């Protein structure tokens, strides 16, 4: 009897625990979960605050313990997924409010009201700046002379480059900013360029965007781009690691300049100082809004819990902690202090001019103008493994994902495709995509696999094609996919790395992005090739290859 009673008790306990779990209860009582999707720029500050808040077991009015769960994601990407219904957070905290009008406009196409209602609170602040090596900024007259997009356009189009300012050894001016269709800092960059071209700080209109003068100005600035990208942090890392020969300047958040200068001052890195330039024509705040979504999946209890976490983040101790990471507190009563000072490369008195966020239709028009008229074209060679080991699911996924990748390129881009096994076959030569798009898609759809793996020779062939036929005024890049070890190349790995890693052109040199396709890919080899050129190596398989190609496309 005792045994039966014991078993019955265990069964009842399991049933209770299961019911509690399904009903949102924990052992200590009811629990409410607040999910937050946020821009990764504030990750170093936000993660410890979440840990502290969760450890305190704070409760709602009904006694539910609040648990905050956070996920970092690009601001534009997360906004698009929320609108599409594939992402259902309680709170959305992008890097800035600039893209909110576009998200609301998209949401209203299938809903009766806005996704973002009212004016959300800002968590922390950081202005958009042009981060430039201090000696280069000084050559342009900084800090005595206000600098801006006009100075960038003049330097970008100068035939003398830095030689016109007395420093021919610095070569040409090299700029970087993220892709406006994928990144908050990227879209704010091109909107700021449009404002500068129009000579305005407020009220940017569709007529302004369509003005040939604005288009010409944006094209001048964009002509100095070395490549684009998905992540603002990636540009900061590459610039600060590789130095002035790679990038002269890049569009960043002010807090990233503070972060770099803190490392320099603490002797954590050996690098020349960097300065934050606040464009004289005006700039935007990266204001990190805390948006409790007006969405059907967000319950009243979650809204209450999310509000309590917002109050926690805006309390003075958490705001002071944010300043340690280079952010300006959202609370204006908190005085700015170190590290927000000249020693850390920033000016707390700036920005003097803040640009107005335009309407959704104007933002969309600026993106279109950039893509069709102002964006720097790419000369791209795709190098694809079609050896026998690619048979089955691999070759099917590789074909389909390459077709999708090509659809992300513009008609002005020039594309070459090289297939490699034990032979090297040029599927299409380096020429403008627009005039051959349909033919290329048909040819890619008929790719078959066979033979051994001749990776090094194929990358070398692509590199030579760009060296001899590539346009120096374009971004030049190689995307190489391989699923195994090189077995038959005449060229050695060491010789290839030495060749493609010759960065005599600095950041303007050809980049080689590599994709390790499947478990048998030699990822160490692919990493060496990519990093020698300042690019990235990606791990992939048939389930993720489409996403990897899409991420690589953000560089162009």
C-alpha cells in the first residue's frame, strides 16, 4: 500500500507540475516572460542589467515573477520580421527610431492601427558620427574647422586624394558604412547624405530626393566606399584592427569611438587615436527606443512587466552604468562625464545640428535612390565547388541559393561565375549583370557535379580576373564556396594567401569571402584565405546557405 500511495503521489505531483508549466506557473508561483529583441550595439550594457533584474525576482501587481529574455538582431531585419509575423517579441528596441515610420507604414497594410504607438522612451543615446583617424582629421582642419559630408565628397572625388592635403603617402580616401537596406547606421548615413546634398536639416521631400544635385552629391560620397556591410560593429572592428590603410573613416555610433579610445588609453591595443566628427550639415541620434509593441501577441500582463523593466533601465544607477560604456544617459539631468570627453575622442557639446527623421515614403525613396543611382557597383566573381562530393542535397541547395544570391545584385553590378572540380570552367565572364541576368540564372540552374577539388587554382583565377579586368572604381570581391579539401591545385595555399593578402591598395583591395559548405569543408584553410583579405569566412550547410549568401550580399 505504501508503494502504491507513493507512486500515486508522484504521479499527482507530475500532473500538477505539468499543468503549472503549461499555465505559465513556476515552482514559486506564476511567471510572466518579457521577450526583447534589441540592437546589439548596447549589448555590453544591457546583458548585466537583465541578469540583475532577473535575479531580483521582481513581480507584477498580480504577483507574477518577471523574467526578461533578450535576443540581439539587426534593427531593420528585426523590424521586417516583426511586420511579417515571423518574430513576436514583447519589446522591440532598435538602434534608433528612424525606421519606425517605415515599419508602421508596412504594419498598417494589414492591421487597423500602428505597431508603434505614441513616442516610446529612449534607453540611451549615441549620435551618429564619422569616425576618422585623428591625424587625418587634423589634416582636414579638425578640431578648429567644422567638417562634414561636403568635405567627404570633395576628398572622395579628388584626383590627388590625401596628396591634395599634403599627405600623398596616405593614398586615396577610403570610407565605410553599412548597407542601408539592412542596417540602422547605413540608412541614417544615406539620409544624412541626401539632406547634405539638398542643403537642408528638416523637411526632406520627394522632390529633394529626385533632384539631380542630390543624386550627384550622394554618388560623390559613395565613390569612396570600400564595401558595405550588415554590422556597424564589423566596420569598427575592421577599421581599428587594420588601421588607416584599410579605412580612412567609417560611419559609427559615438559609443564605439569611446570604446576604442578606452582600449588605446588602457594600452590594450597599440593604435593611433581616432576622432569623432559630427557632420556640420547635421546628424541623427541613435536613441535606442524601448518599444512595447502594440501587437496581438502581447498581453496586458506582459505590457505591465515590460514597463517595470523599462523603469528599471531608466533608473539613475543603470543610466550611470550606461555612461561607462560610452553611451549618453537618456535622463538629461545626469551630467556627462568621463569617458564622454575629448580624451576619448568625442565632444559632449556636439551634435549642434540634429536632422529631422523624414516620412516613410521619403526614407523609402532615399533607399531606392541609393540602390539604383548612388551605390558603388561591385565587380564580383563567384567561385563554386562542383566536385563529386557536392552530389545530392548539397548541389541542389547550392544551385538554388546562388540563384537567390544573384537576385540580390543590381543590374549595374558586374558578375563572373567560375565552377571548379578538377577543371576550371567559366560559366559567365565578368560583365554587367543586367544584360545577361536571365541567361545566367538558367545556366546556374543546370549546374551538375563531378570530379576532384581545385579550390586554390580557382580562387587564383578569380583574383587574376579582377586584377586585369576589374574596375578600380568598383568594389571588387570574390565569394568562394567549397565543401572539402583541395586535392589537385597546382598553386599552394601559402602562395595563394600571400598573393590575395597583398593589401597594397588597403581597404580597396579585392576581398575574398569564403563559405565552408558542410562538415567536411576545411574551415581553417578558408578562414586563412578570407582573413588575409579583410573579409569573412562563413560556416554553412544546405539548410543555412541561403541565409549566408544573403548576409554576404550586404557587403555589396
